[in-house]
């Protein structure tokens, strides 16, 4: 048996090793780990010897927020099947998609008429083979690439297959993701969602796109026709005159109703409140980039108007916007430069609106080499992105080291989606840029992207990051802190320097970090900063978690 002094020396060595590992990318949270952190580090290192034990350890570890989550993609297939039954939908084995029945028989009760060769969704509840087929069609479960069908193809095809599910279920989707987050000690979700924009798209198509040629310098990486500030200002005026703000008001009501429905189903604010109520949800307005400029500009302007209205309310529930859809598709690629110029103009009109952009969700072979060279750069310089989603092609960009240095100095965070990058792009650990970002000092945080389609959760991503990239407990803790540091919640950060988790705002400095009973001065600061309040809550959760080890 080792002597007590030997055991203490071994424990100290483990702490120092873990601490040293955390220095590979970022400054430590303190000069040395606290005694509580030391115990958590020991428990983490012991659990890391077995993936199952590590998962069990990490499920209860505080994780801050998930800043990159698409709502429909976060819902599990089993939920969609249940809702398809409730909506009385049909299923086509040929297209592997749900659809609405064209008519119903006059019998009582009415019967669905799905057509020859098709099935009623409710049949899946009595036919396990059909049930399994629906789960596989709506997710990546059981998928194996074959000639002409890649993981990329399967992943993006799932969305149209369950797309007939009625939007009245959105509040149930919110409850599902909040419940799952709460079970993993996660406290904040920034969820991408697309409210109904059909009227805005129709309005956009009614106005011809300007034909003003751009200066040749503006066309360097793509078509910039019609994107002078004068052209876009005129388009904006026409869209607003056509009633776009009325559409924005309807969008706000749609999202507000969804949040209210989620609160009702979880009994929030009552003695019967579920644990899911502890998870704060905010929306990112989701713009579909894979369409002609008339539609994209109209929807983007709509998104800016919605977020601006929320900011003006003083209690924003929609905190920013993002562009989505496969970045490698024809219109996403050919229109990318013009879309960034649209954002450049709209940012000048709505400078308070936060922007996060999918950029660099690309890999060699998916697009020609030229397509890998400028998306992240333009997302930052023209799109005014404060965060980059995915950023997988960073080292194929022009002058990548200069770009990394700029991202680090400007504190532009990268949203890391390990499983998504693997199943969609085929980018496995040895080709993933996470170590590059960390070595360059670029802030990073883990996220799920589409946890339902990928059939994962945030704990899976933490486990994968720890094992694939030899991350320490302090590395993961830093990522959790980074997620809230770069959230679009309003207010000043708890931390006195960006991305330096060593000293807090003076208002909260005269007490233990994460104290259950903050001082009156600290509480007053929290009333002025929703972000700082969430960050303090994260520190309190770490206090409880680490003291239990």
C-alpha cells in the first residue's frame, strides 16, 4: 500500500499533468486549480480510462450552453412518428417521406386515404418494420454510405421527409430539447428556428432584383450585381412599404406562442414546474440561404426587423440570426458573396443585431478548391459574424494563420460540431481543426448542431472531444464557460476581460465565485446583465458539482 505522502504526491502529479494539458490552447482559469477542481480532475482522469465511465462522469458536469442547435434537427425521430400519428399523416415508401392525405372517406370516424402503396403513419405503431424504417429515414441511424448516397445526402434529406409535421408542435419540440438539456446539467440553448416567411418571400419576388453592375473589385469572389448600398436601400424601402413589418409582428407572435406553450407543458412558474424550466431558451432567426437573392434578402431583412423589435422591447427572446442550408449547394456557393454583401449593408442599418454564420462547413472534394478559400474570411469581414458555425475548412482559406490570429484577437468564437462534421463531411479527428483553433487561441465551444438527426446529445460531444483530442477537465470547463461568454444574451460579461476566466466584474469580486447568495451589489449587476447572471449560475453549478467529487 502506498503511504499517505506518496498518495498525495501522485494526486498532485495528476493535477499538474491535467493543468499542463489545458495550457496547449488557452489561459487557465487560475494560476493553479482549486482544491475542488483538483478532486474533479482526479475523478475525470480516473473515468477517462473507460468511455462509459467518462460519459457517466460528464453527464452531470455543468456545460453552460449550446449555441448551435437547429430545432427541427434536434428532435428525435420517435417524436416525429408520434406527432405524425396525431396529425393523421401518411407515409410514402417510395419517397420515404410523410405527407398529408389528399382526402378522407365519408365514414365515421373519417379514414385517411393515403393512396396505393402508401401507409398511414399510425400503422407504424403496429408494424415494427415500418416503425424502424421511419426512424432510419428521419435520422442517421443505421445509415451506411453507398454508391451515390453519402452521409451528407442522408443527413440533409431527413428534413424534407419529416417536414409535413405541423408547426403547432413547435412548443413540444422546445420541451423535448429543454428536458434533454436539463438532464445533462445544461442551462442555456440558443436555438435556430425559421418562422413563417412565405409572405415575405412572395413580396421579395414581386420586386425585380437590381441590375446595377458592381465595381470589379467587389466581384472578386462572386457575383455582386445589385448590391450597392443604394440598390439595397431602395429594396429595403420597397419591402417595408409592402408590409414587411406586419410579417415581422406575426413572426414575433409565432415564436412567443411557442415559448408560452413550452412553459405551459413544463408548468414553469408553478410548484409543479419540471426540471426543464431551469433551461433558458432564446432563438436565432434562421435564414435559408439556398434560394435566389430576392427571397434571401427579403427573409434576411425580415429577420433583422424581428430581432431589432425584440432588442427594442428590452427583453429579447430572439437574440440574433444565422444563415443555414447546405453550404456546398449551387445557390449557397454561387450566391455566397452577394449574401455577405447583403449582410454588410443590413448590419450598417441594424448594428445591434447579433450575427452568427455557418461558414466553412466544407471539405476538400465536396466543392472545388476555390470554394474553400474565402467563406470564413467573408463571413467575418462582410457578414460581420461574431461567431462562426463549423469553420471546418479554416486551413484551406487564404492566409489561414493570419485569419486565425484575427479571430483570436477579435474574440470571434467557433462553434464546434464534431459528430455533425464527421457524418456530413467525413471529417474525422485527425482532419478536424479543433486543435488548430485552440493552439491559435481562438475561443471554441462544443455544440450539437442537429442532435435528433445525429442521435446524440451534448454529453456525447463532450465525451468525444475529451477522447479524440485528449482534452482535460479544465479544457472542457473552459469550453462551457466560453459558451456563455459568447452567447447573445444581453448585458456585460461576468468576467472583467473577454475570454479570460480569472477575474470577475468588480461588482461581484468580494465573495466566493458562484456563491448561492450574491451580495446586493452583485445582484444589482445581474439585474442589468442577463448574461452575467447566467455565467454566475454556471459557476454555482460548478461549485456544487466539484464539491460532490
